[in-house]
C-alpha cells in the first residue's frame, strides 16, 4: 500500500466510525475486495516492479523524515601517500629473530670457512662433502667433512649478533647459536647473545695456529641468508673464529642427539651439485619439536 495514503488519513472519518459503528461496519463489508486482490495479483505477476515501488516508497519516506542528512566524511589521507602518485609501497618485513627453521640458523651467506684445498668459501657456496677447518675440543684444529645442513636459507634477512675482537676478527652469528668462550683454561659454549665485551674467544688462522682474542663489542646486526653446516667434529672455524655447529642446545647434548644422522652419513661423498635443501633439515626439526625443552 502507499505509505503516503496512510499518513494523511482523515481524522473525521475515524470520529464518525466511533460515533456510528454499525454504519462503519457496513461500509467495511461493502468494500470491494477486487481492486485489492487485483493489486496483489499484479505484484505476484511482476515481483520486480512491485519491489521497485516498495523501495521507492521507502526512499521517499526516508527523505521526508531526514530532509538534511549529514554528509559522509571523506576518508583521511594515508600518511606518506601522494594523491598524484598513489599510495606508497608497504615497508619491507622485519628481519626474523630466529632465522627461519626454529632457531637452528647459524651464519649469514657472507661468512667464510677454509677448505682443506686452501680455498676460502662463502656459506652459500658450500656443498655436502666439503672438508672445512674445524676445532676438536681435545686435539685442536683439524679438517672435517660437512655431512648435513641443519638449516639452509638463501633469500631472507635475519637478525644476527656481531662480535668484534681485538685482533680485528669479526664473527656474525645468530643470537641462539653456540660459541665458545675461554674461561678458566677451558672452552665453554654459550649463546652468542650472551657474549659481552671482555669475554675471550678462540681464533685459528689458515696454518691452524690458534690463539685467544678478547671481545671488544657485541652488537645486533642484520644480514642475508642463514646456514648451519654440520661437521663430524661438531664445530666450525668461521671467519677464523671457533664456533659450534649447533644452536639452542648445549653443544655436548646437540652433538650426542645428532649421532644417528652422523652415522647415516659417514660415507658421504663430496657433492658436485648445487644444494637443493630449503629451510630446516627434517632431522633437526624433529629434534627441536620433540625435545626442545630438553635442549
């Protein structure tokens, strides 16, 4: 029905109905239902037209009840955007704190190790089977084979700890990676993030001559890539600084836990193909997920 006809009802007719109910009832009973039925039939036959009329009626009613609606406020411009050039690009993602694979990442792509051939090679150029300079905690500096990568990330940027030594050496390593400090004549492994100025580290040159060197500063830095090569000895000499192959776990516990993986790869040969692994090694992932609390 038309909303307008309802709003302008004749109050006099209502008063007459109250005064003479019999006459009003008779007028109701004599009312012709056919026009009403016809209008309903038309609505059923053409529902789109009927719906449109209802919508128009509602819109007119809303316009009459709100003659001066408040204008919709325009959205505020985004800070740093220019309407002539469009919105600015999103900032790059923040560097990961744990270096992808659960914190087992160790060294950035730019870190180097010494091969048994005498060549210095970057982390992102190493291959399974490469023999690199390590440090045995009993016998000293020696070469050992890389049998696995506990983590291998080539493209992301991660947070690292940068340790600058009095000898000019610099070790860049993930915060939870284990490094060795000299204390009381012994080598103790600690998280890199817990190393501070005046701690003593061990450095070894290409001639496998090793000496102690004090830490001058320990700062947070960012670098690309993250690599954790595991050797049979369990250590690495990275940029001439002695470090563990492991992260998070105490060095001795991690070395023991990885014995099955070392045994399975004891006959590994040097690979001539590019390393295809991406992310955390499946064995290291299982250890971390199952025994992380033990470590």
